[in-house]
C-alpha cells in the first residue's frame, strides 16, 4: 500500500493555515494524490455534488469566498471524520460568513456585487459601520411590497437588463399535484410584471 504520509501532511498544513489556498489548490490540481486520499476516505459523505471530491476541480472557484470556504471545508472534513487532531484555521469560513452577514437570508448576491457595494460605503466609516451601511443599502435596493420571498430553492432575485433589482410583489401558493411555485417581480421603470418559477 502506498504511503500517503506526505500527502496527508500537506492537507494538514493547508487546514492549519500553514499552506496558502493558492499553493494547495495548485497541488490538488497538478497531482491526483490528494484527490485519491479524499476519495478513499472510508468515512466520506458526498451527498451534495458540490462536495464530491471528484467534482471539486470542476465546481469550485477558490477566488470567491464561497468557493474557498467550501473547498477548505471539504478537506477539513477528512480530518474531522477520521478523528485526526488539527489546529484548524477559520480564515476562509470567516471571510465567507462576513459576506453572508451583509445580506438577509432571502438574498444570495453575487460576490462581485457585494464587494462593489462594500467599496461604495463611505471610506471614513470603521469596518463594522461599513457593514451596517451595506445592510441598509441592500434593503433599500432590494424592495418587496409586503414581505420577502420564501424561496423553494436558492434565492433568485430578478434583475433588470441593466442589472438593477426588480421589486418583489408576491408568490403563488403551492397548487395541489404541482411542484411549482411562481414568484412575481415588478420592473422598477416599466412596471411590467415578470414571473420566475421554482420547483420543489
């Protein structure tokens, strides 16, 4: 049986923050050794395709907070599930949590949009105040008539052709023998109604 000591040590260095995300990602892509360790983990659970070790290269963008956090978590879980002690860093999860904290749970905005929004906050504000400004600005831009959408799947707020948020009007009630819920949005300039369907 091949000795995986050096590969597992590299994984541990990454999980403990001793190896950068970029360096570990390159190692993960340049060789199949890390992938083999993850795939051969007898305790692995790849219920979600995003976390399937064999699809990480295809699905993950480590240059986003979500992608970096997800990739880190998948490697960390190898040690957690196999009861191997590590001094795990929280830098990737923290960065992602900070972005999520800016927006309400009924939104899932593109990270580029969120970073642009943060850059628009008054620079004289301290970090906590800038986040508070962003939260208020998001609620000002993403309007709803009575209450926010209750998504069936992930949030899919409709935008105009020039990338402005539409106004959420309402959603249909689930119809018997149907797996579809319709979400109604109003164009802020033309007042036209746009429909978006999600399925259970």
